[in-house]
């Protein structure tokens, strides 16, 4: 298992600092590999992680892959193909935020735990999110116009409805990634780098993040597949097992260099102290962490991705729902954590409505449920 052995800063020794020259993938812009040669695993072989019932019938199922790894790189449990690459999407925002802290940028601009949580967040665009991001940018001498993540309506329906009644337009502040992008701008400003085009693969901000992900996963990502995420930054393809390993190192950073270990500890602390900022009032991540008093922290991503960090035992978990359906990721993560005996009986009860959410019809009647599948 390569990443169990590679505890040096980079498996390849490659820093990805944007100064590598024309022979390196850092500046190639070609996705890191030939897309025609990158294939997904045979999903028919992956186990059923989630069942969807209606009455007595299992109406549909969601197959997927999941893995739990400790900080030593040892696989504790796995389901399905854990070596095939995945795009982590937003599930690895804590890794993307590491340079913000370890570069000194967070301290230089006085970021508090709430702002560090927003740097790891996929928020729902509620006032508690956008007000903080707006104030953070103003402190930098910037505004929503400097964000290159694009704009979309708040995911929190009551917030969007209230804005419509007031005749207010949404902005890039409402983008669920505006906190992460504010962190990237903060780092660029601190390092004296161009603020324009900071989302580009070749920009030093993204090359720095690529190097961190390579180091945390213990993988040589110099030729890894990559694509453009919903918020316009690169998303890097990594094996699911390696992603879980990186999360385990966030949980227990004992083998990391001291500056990175401190950054990981601060980010996990911020993540756990402000679950309401990491997602939102009615989002799975926030509700799940609150139900567990943030003893376990979780982060979902697009296309059925989800990661968990369990600091007290130094375990990281990563899962991918094969069909990309977001509704299955939360119940699947709850089922994995139960299978690993990481939830107490009381905690299992506390998260039951999230682990097996009811399905209601238009009249409000409960007609079925999502639940962990036969894999568990």
C-alpha cells in the first residue's frame, strides 16, 4: 500500500509550485492524463450501500465504495473498489485550506475559528454565512467582485425566499464555496501573488494546494486526472483509499511536519466548533455533527462524495456513491460509522433520522425510507 509507506512531504519529491517548466503537468492544462484511458470501475461489483424503500418493496438502490484508514495508512475496513480514482469535490476542502493556515496567511489577517470553518465549508448562503464572508473580504480590502467562484441563489430555501420578497439579488457571496475562495484570496494576498485568475490550475494558489494534497495522500499526482470543479478550481483525481488516509492524518497529524500538524489541528477544531457554518441549518453535515457534539466531523461533496474525520481514534473515512446521488451519501456514511462501531448507542439514536431519513409524499405522509444497505 504505497501511501502507508510514503510519509515524506511528497511521494514524488515534486513540490508543484508553478515553477517546474514546460515538461511538468503543473502547466500542461491537459487534465493530467488522457481522458480516453481513464475508466471507472465496474460498478456492478460494488456493494449496495443504501436501499430506498416504498412500502414493503425496495424500490431502488445506491451502490458505492467506502474505506476507513488510520493515520498509519492501514485499511481498517473497506467496501468496493477503493483504488479507483475519485474526484473528492468539496469533501476535501479541509485539505485545500491547509495552505491558508500553514503559510501564515490566517494569522496575518486575524482569521478566527468561524472564518477557518467557512474556508472548509459548502455553506447554504444563509446570512450567518454571507455576512461573515463579506466582512472577511472587506478586511482584506476586497469584495464579492474578487471571488471567481461564480454566483448562485442560496441553497437555503427560506433565505432565498426572503431575498426574493425584498427584491434582493444573489451574488458570489451566496456561492456555497465563497468561504473557501476567500481563503484562497487571503493566501494569495499574503504571498504577494496575483489575485486575478487564482482559480486556474497553473496559478501558485492551486499548485500549492496540489502539492499539499499530494503530500497528505502520499500519492504522486504529477499525472493524476483533474477536472474543473463547480466553483472553477481544479479537482484532482485520487484513489478513495488515499483520500481516507489524508483524512486520517487530519484526525491524527502526529507524523506531519510541525507547521502542517498545527494547521490540521486548527482546521479540525474550527470545523468541529462551527458545524452550522460548514453547511447550514437543514444540511446533513451540520445536523449530523451537531447530533454527535462534533465528536466526529463530516464533509460532503458533489456527486455522492463524503468524508469523515474521527480525531479521538485517528481514523479517516471516505466514500463515493457510484451514481453520484447526494441523498445517499449521508445515510451511507452513517452506516459505515455504525459498522465501524464508532457510534455509541445513544449517538445512533440521535442520528437515526439522518441515517434513515423518511420519504414523504406530496400530502406529507411517510411512504418509505433511505437506509443502509446489505453491505452492512
